[in-house]
C-alpha cells in the first residue's frame, strides 16, 4: 500500500508540473499578445485616420458604389495579398520575440503559426525550457542532465530564426507574384478612378492591421 501511495503521489506531482508548464507557456504567450495588441491597436487608429484624411482630401465617399468599381478578380487578389502580408508581419513579431531571449533559457510565444514544422520546433523548445526550470535551471548546471538539456534548448533556439526566415521568404515570393497579378489586372480595368488607385495602399494597410488585431484577439 505504501508503494502504491508513493506512485500515486508521484503521478499527482507530475500532473501538477505539467499543468503549471502549460500555464507558463500561456502566460508568456498572453504577455506577448497583450503587448502586440496595444501596439497594433495604436497603429490601427493611425491608419484609420490616414484613410479618412485621404478620402477627405480627395473629396470621395466611402460607399458601396466605390467597391463595385473593382472587379471580382481584383478583390480576390487583394484578399490574398492582405493575408500574405499579415502572415509575414506576424512572423516578424515572433522573430523579434525570439531574438530578445537569444542565449537565454526563456519561453517564447506560441501563436499557432500555420507552418507545422515551425510550430513543432517552438512547442519542443518551450517543453524543454519548462523541463529545465523544473530540474532547477541554472542553479543545477553542475548536473550533467541539466547542462545537456540547456545545450539542447539553445540548439533548438538557434534554428528558430532560420526556420522563420525560410517561411517568410517563401511568403514574400508568393506576395510578389500576387502583387504582379494585381498590377496586371489594374492595367486591364478601364474607367477605374485614379483616386481609388491612390487609396489602395492605404486601404490595404488598414486591412492588414485589422487582420493582425483580430488574429491576436483570437489568441487571448
């Protein structure tokens, strides 16, 4: 009975450690999300004002009739461009958060990026960090298990920037292709008000900020 009690106690402690590990990752992610939400929210207010100012200057109205000027292909391509730019900017934010803890055994935000390989690397990294801290962290570096784990963590950490850069480069290639298609499509559209051509970059920036803001809200 005594041995069974010990086993049960060990299982309980293990489960509690696992729960605390999950909470720690969640806290690190939440801190990152809250920080980015504040910045993006401020950016969104600014870009909304830019759109309003541009329309006032150009003496145009934000109406459905304006949207109808654009053909269906243009709308689809713009949506693709916004999605790609959103993913690229989120990757840059994650990259910056990883660079902040370079050489340190610290958790990084896991935002559930679409790339499965990168997600796996980040999950493995955070799990290793949690195990390292559970074993005593830097205070126990004299323990070979702890020092080896630290080396493994820093090894994973070192490959994350390159992994992110490769994904970002791939997305940028796709974005350039979409932008070329947008330019070709615009050349074919006759009677497209020049004022809307000028507003396009401002409107896209607004859409990107909204998408990032919504993405981060969903991660809270």
